[in-house]
C-alpha cells in the first residue's frame, strides 16, 4: 500500500501512526481507545473543532503518549482550569477559541506541565485580548509580556515570533510589578505597626 493510500484509509489503519486527527467530529469525549494504540509513536494529536470540555478530560491518559510533541485543541470548550499531564516531550500547544478567561491560572498550568514548550497559540480566548476579540493594542502587548515572562522559553506566541526585545521588556515589567507589590505590602505593615504603637501610647 502506498503512503497516499495509507493516509486515505484513516487513523485506525495505521498501527504505527505518528499523526492522528479527530477534528470536526462533534466529539464530547476523547477517543482514548484509538489514541492509546499509538503510545510509542504518536507525535501530533488534533482534537480541534469538537465539543470537548474540562469535565470529560482525563489528562493522565494522554501522559502515556511518550513522543507527543504537538497537541491541537482549537475550537472546543476548555476553560482556564483545564488540567494537563506532565509531558516534557510537548513543544506545541494550540488551544485557540476556547473558554479561557483567567490568564495567570492557565499559563501556570502550561508552564508546570510542559517545561519544553516552544509554541503556544491561544488566540480568540477572553484571556488573550487581540483584534480577534475586541482587545486594545495595549491589552494585547500586556498579555504577550505576561505570558513571555512566565514561559521564557517560548519562541512563538499565537501567530507571532517572540522577539528578544519582548523578553527583556517582559522581565523588566513583571520584576517591577513584583517589587512594587512587595514595597506596598511593607509600607502597609509599617503603617499598621505605627498606628498600633500610637494607640498603645495613648
């Protein structure tokens, strides 16, 4: 059978398939039976344009995919609280047009579970303001700086390469925010101590 014939025969005819697509199938659950037959070979998994959501997501099973490098979850119903398996092989995550609205929560999960991620695309989510969803240019830039500061190894965010000047600005911006917050806390604590001391004298 030729390569073209194999490609046309679908995933189930591929005992050692490197790429599987279950896109546009209106799935409400992930077809693990088919996916887990490829634990030693699968590199790209496309689950886009379905009806998948957090309650039916079992990350522990995906963790069995020893060579998975690309996971595509575009146009589903995943939220900021989706949980991923730890996968040091994964370098690309596409999760555009889902229901992600809490950027810090989602980015922290990605950072912890995918330590070698290089490409992250999460356009058209509420947490990723851009021209796609009515976000301003300032919001878009702030969003990029935050994500880059938390995942410094990123090479591409959404459809744009991460530039060195962005990395520098991201480190500077979010270091200053942390210092500013810590300074404010110290001032508040000193103020409380001063008030308490004054009351005791009276």
